[in-house]
């Protein structure tokens, strides 16, 4: 099958990781993938993806960030021209929170191309703060548009229920969670603790931005008074990184590792960790959380988005988004003093991923969905003919 994938390659964010993992896996399964994404191209022509198995089509833009993309005025026509030339079996848009998302159903309808979207903005099932309220407005804004897609993939039942309440037809929504390659992300030996001079190691991995609530996590860590040999490693970058590093620059038990491009280094850190902490105010379904769970790491996360659902029934420790510091102050010393608890939670986390969140199962469900949508399109075109 030939899939035209519309998504992002930069800047680094969950959407980028999702697109890379899924398209690479589709290529490995023998599909043809054309990756259309927002990038500046001096000549406006498509270029081959390294490896030569597919092609890449750049679309011009005016502004691009982890959260929002503003396309140029001609990007819509260039997209339509590219799809008309390529004539893929199906278009899959990993929605980039862009005005082009709202035009895409019309473009694909004119070309008789089936259209699937993945909608993964962060959310909080309870509107408890300005941040979660803003995210809820994103869902309200997108709901009428999503009803015009053939199918919309969401990551959890909570997300599906929210969109149904906002008017998206239930038959349009399909729950296919994020998936992890459990061969790469798995328990194993690691020398990271020795490298970091840590006896007990706790890790945060993600963006350092307001919605991730990193400062509340750091306050909880300080209040827990973990003592010598215990270290908190913060992996990632973002708009709050510089200010938080300045404020906590004298804390030798807090390690600012920055963004790590090496996937193997990130895996080694997760394998070494005694605990993974995700203090977010809003989330979709955190891939970083699933990666930590797959590595057999005990996980602590807030009930934002679907993360609480992932850790339910003993697969991890679930926090309230509004009381992160206070809860960590209590929980962290317990995990420090009782390694048997972290070992048990790590085994349960790995089991949960194997049961529900493998990349292999994700791809099989996606292929089945592609087959359903293309068959429906063929039947519709045959009926109209």
C-alpha cells in the first residue's frame, strides 16, 4: 500500500517521534511511504528519503514550533498538487495543529483519497487549570473539522469520550494507543549509575516547559531530602530550561543532561533508573512514559491525559496534577528505602506494555484500519460510478 504521510520532522516533539516510528515500521512491513512535511526547500522539489525506499515532499511554512505550525499561503496548493501527482492509496495526517489541518478533508475529497488523521494534543480529563483549559479549547476548535475525516485515531478511551462529547461521530474515532518497540526498549545492563556517581537514580525525560510541571517535581524532590547518593536526572530541553537551571544551579543532586540525540544513551538511562517521574499538567499518551515502562522502570506519573489509565491497577503510581510536590515528598523516600517496591513496579510496568502498548500490535491495528478505509472508498467510488 502507498501511504502519503503528512506530519512533522522538526522541531523535536512527540509528533515527530510518532511519525518517525510509525513510518519506519510501515516501510519495514513493505509499504511505500511518501512523507510530506513542513520544511524549507530552496528549489521546492521533493527529495529522496535516505535509504531510497520512499520520497519526501517539503511544504513551505511561515512559522513552526513544537506546538503550532503556520503554513505559507501556497502550501495548500502544493499539497494538493503533490497528492494528485502521487495518487497514494491513502493519506494519513499526524495533525500538526496547523490551519492546513482544516483544509485537508476538502483537498482529499476532491481527489477521492481516503483520509485518516492522528489527533494527539495533550489534554486533562478534568479542567483544573488555565493550561488544561487552553488544551480543552483546542479540542473544541478541532471537533467540527475531525468529523470530516474518514477516521481519526486517538490514543485512549478518555480522549475518544471527550471528542464524542464535543460532537465527533463515534464511528469516526478509533483508539490505537502509542506503541513501543519492546525489543529496543527492554530491561538490561547499564553503566549509567556509575557514570553519574549515583547510588539511586530517578529520571525525568521530556520537554522543560510549563505544561510539563517540572518545577513542581523539583520542589518535591528538594522537600523529600533524598540524601547523599540519590540523584535526579533531567533529560530534555525547552523554554524553562535556562531559568530552572539558574535557580537550581547549586543543587549537585540534580543533573541537567539536556537533549540527548543518542537513543541508546536514553535507553541506558532508563534501564539504570530506579524511578521515572512524569509530573505533567496535561498529556496525550506519553511515549516517554511507555519507553520507561518497557525498560522495566518503576513509573510515577500524574493522571493527566491517558497516563493515569496506562498506570492503573498497579502498573505504577498515579499522582494528582495539583499536588505533585506534596505527593513526591512522601513517595520518593519510600522508593529510596524499599528497592523491592521499585523492582515490583518495574516488572508490572513492563508487563502492562507487553499487554497493551507494543509497536507491533499498534502497526497491525493501523494496517487493519487502512484496509477498512480504502475498501470503503472503493465501494463508494464504485457506487457513484
